[in-house]
C-alpha cells in the first residue's frame, strides 16, 4: 500500500510540475508584448477573393494579430442584422462551428480579441443606405444598436468594426452635412452601449476623401480606434498616367500631392482626428495596369485602358498570387524611393504592390508619428501557405516584428512545443505510475 501511495504522490507531483512548467513558459511566449502598438487584422469572408483561396480562419496562426476583425455582417433598413449569403452566414447559422473556430484560436493566444465587421465593400451602397435609414431617429438607432449587441453577445464577439465603403457614392451631396451629424450621433451612442458591455468599437474609414464625408474629431472621440485605409488612392478615377495605389509619400514629379498615406493621415489629424487611436491601414494586394509604351515604365507613365467606359476591377491582385507571378516570370522589380514602395513591369504589364521592405518602412512611419498601430487588410491575401518561400505570412510577420518586437512564428511554434512536451511528460508519468502499481501488487501478493 505504501508503494501505491508513493506512486500517487509521484503522479500528483508530476502534474504539478507540468502545470508550473507550462505556465512559466506561457508567460514568455504569449505575454511578451512590451509594445503599446496595436495590430488589427481583417478576414473578409464576404470577399470573392477569399472564396478562391484555401484559407481557413481556424488554420491561421493566432499570434498574427491580437485583434481579428471577422467580416462582414449587413444591416437591413429596419435595423436587423443581415447575414447575407456568404461563408460568414454559414458560420453564424452554425454557432457551434463558429465558436469552435474562435475558441481554438483563443485557446492558443488567450489575449486574442475577435470583432465582428459590419458593412464592408461587397455591398457598399446597400450598407450605407440602410445604415442612414436606421440611424435617422433615436428610436431607430436604439433598435439597431440593441440588435447588434444581441448578435455580439450570442456569438461571443469582443466588439465591432464598422466599415462604410465609399459612402460618398451613396449619399447625395446636399445630404452630406446631415449624414455627418447623424453618423456622429450614432457613433457616440454605439460606443457608450458597447463600453457598458466591455466591448470595443473600431471605425474603418476610406482614406481618399474622409474629411468630406466624416467629422474626424467626432469619429476619433466616439471610436476606440479609427482604421484609415491608406491604399487604393484614385481607385475610381480614370487616370491617364500610372499612379501608385499604396504610396507612403507623394511623388515630387506628380502634381497630385493627395494620393498617398502621409497626406491622408496628416489631413485626418489636422482636421481634428487623434493620432493616438489612429491605425494605418495596409493591404497586401497589388494593382496592375497596361502601360502605353513599353519603354516608359516609371510611375507617371501613360496608361492604356482596355475599356474607356469603366475601370477594370480585375486589376486587383492578392499578394499570395502576385508573389508567385513575380517569382515564376521575368519581371523587373524596382523601388520607388520617393514614395517608398516597389513596382514591377514586364512587356506592357505594370504592377504596384507591397513587399517586406515597404511594410517595414510603413511600420517605422507608424512609430515615428505616434500612431496607435496598423490595420492589415486582409490577412487571407498574404502568402499564408508560404508558397513563395518560407516563412508563411511574410508581410504580417514584418509588421509584427517592427511594431510589436516579436516573431509570430516563434510564438506559434513555442506553444506547439510546450503542448508536445506536456503530452510526453504525462505519458512518462503514467508509465511510471503503472510500473509502480504493478510492483505494489506483486509485493502484496
């Protein structure tokens, strides 16, 4: 009996050791974020590009971003949540499936916060018009906010990210002042209701003409964070010349000094927005053009449009496709020093995009200008499978390394190592307990 008792004590001691070992290691692997900078990542389940990839949110490295925006839900004209016919819809209809996905991510990174995205760019006009209708009176606003809160609590979200995509196209010019007022009133009430539930609010703003549509001071005051999408400048303009879509600074030779992140950010702050809760939006996608003359490839060179009636939306290229194209073909890659971004060309094809170097420069800009952090739009457009070389998620890794000061893959690998070591220790403990029990039984016999 004494031998059996000793074996039990030995097993308990092993479990205590395992627990201590895990907790100590976990402190160094998970709670090592000494930086005050934030990174928010968007996964857009409503995007047509997301559906073409093998991306699964459950397979995402949960240390990529402490804050994940999972989008998008819609709002109907009567203030009711509209799930739309998307992958998001499937997840929300099967709340157990969704909770399993989110709980898995949070089980690895316990500091992770998951927000529901509202709006997005898949149904821009519908979202803006329905929201405007739903916030025009106090009664309607309260009804919509309560519906949103109920949805958030049902699916255990940590907050919401409101994204109106290019609302200037859905609002009559003579109604802009009314929209500004209503939107500010709505944000104030929404934030108060969310904070009462310990939830956070992020407002995502298209950067091209934000101060025309919004009141920067109000949006900053009534949001926990404002994510300014500092890319796709001049997206809806029929420019005759190449204009880099993701420039950090202006091109001195370009008469248009507004189509760059630096101008958008400084204008937002000058109009009353706060730097301390401003997130710089960064997107891992490229924009392609056909150049008019093969020997004129620098930014500002003439563009040849295939269809003069509308801009070709197919010039969007996710980084995970773009990097393969650049690796496999004889593209010439250049660096635009003034605007701090790369571009590439081959024959009559021309592409502007992000790479490790440009992301690093943007992260340095965030730190230098005391911004809150960065917003990565969208995580599924990065090279998540590592098909263009290891490691995977190369762009979001760089952003983490520069802003947070840690390597996300090291965190993920460390967590898996810890769990594997625990399994080995448990098996070892059980083996010894069994051996001791057998020995005890023999002694009794």
